[in-house]
């Protein structure tokens, strides 16, 4: 269409037409411009080329893969250079290294590969290509009879980093993805160079591929430094993964908008406050890490930006945010169409009868967080940009969700290089269980903090009651701070009530910090490894934390976070008050996030204001939990 038809009718190129509209306009254009012969000729050329490229007899190495021109060039170059010491170099996309069907081809790639330098186009080295695009420089030579060594560098932005890394002495910390000025980091370091051998590929196969995958068929993750490889080894040592619980969980995308709205009329687009949980159809922006009530759509919501942040301190106990979709059929029919799964006793259970783990499917590689998860109440539906997982065992639900809130699991997802998160990737994540007293204690602490962040309304009262442990009352924070009162834990009750939830930004953030430390301890990481992961793999998060300020009541008074637009004062207002040593300052807002309609609300902030240092917090919390577990007999 873009070639022959686009020359006659530019709309084929300029507009993203639906399949039905495209077919309609194609028929009209062929008649109007008498293009049938030219169109069929171009189609025959394209189809013939595609059939030749897909011919197994022409390119046997590419069996099972979706071919394209660059993939077909590789075996041609290998054939030409197979005699003597032929060397070839290619710049091409990363598809051959992460294609789940490309294992056979990778078995031919790795014995010939000498260097793999993976880039992101953030510095616009190729101005005509999207800045998120990933590509690599690949150097091939004659095939080794045995797997040799190839150099692997990832997260590159300019070729000079490769030279700097090979020239580096190895002293000093490894540079992160961004520098302290929030610029893409082009500094080199010796530890950036990963020497991939049979051992490393075996590790990658164990972590990222199906059981039994040959070592040379392993997918190649984007590993930033040699320290990260050591962390991945510890992930590989975990005895149990989500995938090992086969039959004990069920994942679904639930309602695909194209089918559910336009074809089956299961749901319809309508922005409103739902009458109850069964009327709430969850969308991705509704939730964030450990927060099911992150944002609500505005009364008029036509874009992802048309959402407002929810103030958790003001939520009524029965609050539900606006929904952009509601059921478009009666209650009985809606329930009949809702996905179901089979329990161990053979009974079919409707997923909406259960509390479920949910994650946003799509994310950007340069986002603050990649793994965005929470737990949603029973009754709630969702559209297909959200993936939900129903667990037969509530303990597994809570533990897995708590671990997924940690930056460690987020880091693992980042290394896959994927931007769309399905069950096929989730099942690779570890899940801890009470294999010893130490892990049992960690699980208790993880549950307490996980439930405190999640259970914000009475829709979670049954989950709270079912998960209650008397140990929760004896927990206390691992960092001394007046905004973290230990009376919070002492006041917890077996029956959910409003004060069971953490509601201030400061306390909720710190609960996540403690979850990070507990997850690291459970996976046998060191404090330095945890800090390295944060420093290297989470540049946007570091940027936001460095310029997010809290008042003495735990409220955010100013933040540069693009995900928290509308929270706290604007930059000019903040500059006028940031040096206050005492006293209070007020901010009046127009709040339209509640069912009662628009209201004016005044927020009071108490000075002085300060910001957090996550790495220092990790150190404080780590030492405290280390002391605590030692005293209790680890």
C-alpha cells in the first residue's frame, strides 16, 4: 500500500488506517487510478522475494524464524568468509538475540560471534530512527569447533564507550545508565565488558529460556556490568520459580478492547464512577507499584494523560475511582463471559471472584519502573493492556506481589530487553517459600509491608482478615524517623479498618525500601549488590528521588516526577518556600477525584522539608534487619 497506492493517494502513508478502512480505500484507489496491474506486479515481486527468503533450502539456518533481509545477509557473510580468517561486521536490530524461536539460529551465531555491542539510539546517532530503538554492532569470524569467548557490552549510547571500556584500568565504580546530571552516560569501565563463554550462556539459558534449552540457543540479555552477572547467578540459584507452580495460578488479559467493545459488546466506553467493584474495569494508569489507587480518570478522559493523582489520605473507606469502561451486557451474561480457571478439585472458578495480582503489560525501557504491579479486589475487571494472575494460594499471591514490588524483580525484567510483559516472562521470576526459619521471618515482614500498601479501602477487608498474622503487631520500622511511627504496627487489628493502610507518601516509600532490602536478603544478595542495581539500572528513579521533598508529616511538598504531576507545589512556588526552617504553608487545590463532585481543598505542609537518599536508607535498613535477625537467631 505504501508504495504503489501511496504515490497516488498519500493517505495510505500519512494515516494509520484500520484494516477495514484500508481494504475499503484500496478497492477505491485501484479503480480510481487504474493501478491494478502495477499493484499486482508489486505484490508479486514482494511475495516472490518473501518466499525466497523463507525458503528452507536457501537459508537453512533460519528455520522457524520470521526472516528479513538482515538475517539473510548473516549466513551469506559466514559462507563467504568460511575459508581462512574471514571477518564480517554488521549493524542490525537485536531480534536474533531475543527471538523465542531463534534458538537454532543462535546456535550458529555464538560460535562465530566475537563482539556484540548493543546500543540505544538516545543520542540520535541515526536521526531518522526513533530514539528508543535498539541495535547492535556484531563482529563475526570463522566458526569455532568449541564455544569460545565473545565480548558483550550493553546499554551503549556512543561508540566511544567501547574504546574507553577496553582502555580502562578497572578502578572506581561502574558508571550507571545516566550520570549525576541526568545525562546518558558515555563513560567506559573495564567491568562493562562481559566475556561471554559457555558458562555465561548456560546461566542465561537457565534464567530466560525454557527448561532443557541448549546452552548455545540461549537468549542474550542486556547485562550492564560483570557485577550484574553475579547478581543473575544468584537469581539462577533460587530453587523455585513462578513457573514451577504450574496449575496453581492462571493469567489472562481479560477484555481485549477490539473484541469486547466492538464485536461482542461485553464492555463499552463510558467514563463514570462505578456503582460497585463489578462495574470497575481497570486500566493501566489506575495503578502503580504497590498502589491500586494511584490515579483516577478525569470526567472527560480521552488520553493517558487525562488522569489525576489520588490523595490516599482523603480516600473514603468504600472509594472506587472512575472507570473508562463498564459492562455492556447484563450481570449474568457478563459473568458468563468472564474468564474462568480450574481449581485442584476440578471446579471452574470465575477470576473476578478472587483477589488478583496485576501488572501493566507495556512499559518503556527508560521508564522509572518496568515491573508495575499491585493486587486488585474481587469483582474488578480489566482491559488487555493489563495482565492479571489469579493464585489458588493467597500466601503465594502476597509473597509474589511483594517481591515484584522490589527493584530486584524490576531489574530482572529490564535485563530481558522486553517491553511487553506476559506470563511467559513472569513465570521466570523466583518465588520464595518457607524453606527455613530465616525465610519464614522475611516473609512475615514482606506480608506486613505489602498489605499495608495495598489494603487502602474496605474492598480489601477479606484479604486482610485472611492474611492476618499476630506477628504484624510486633513489627517495627527499620529506620528511626518521626514520620515512621511504630505505633502504626502496634495499632493493627485482625479486622481491616482505615488506619491499617499506609497513606502518606513518605511511609509508603519507606515500606518499599524495606521490601527491597528484605527481597535482597531472601535472594542472598549483598548490600553492595542491591545498591549497584539501584545506581546502575534505575536512572529515572534516582533522578526523581534526588528532587522529591517531604514535609514533617510525610507529604510530598515538591517533586520533579513526571508521574506525579499535580502533587505538591510548582517549581517557582517551591523555590520560594524550600528554605523554611519551621512553620507551615498552605496550598489550595480543586479536587475532582471524588463521586461528590468538584471541591476546593486546602493542604497544609509542615517545615522543614527534606529529601531521601535511597542508598543511605538501604544501608540503615540493612544493618537493622541484619541485627534483628542475628538477635532472633537467623
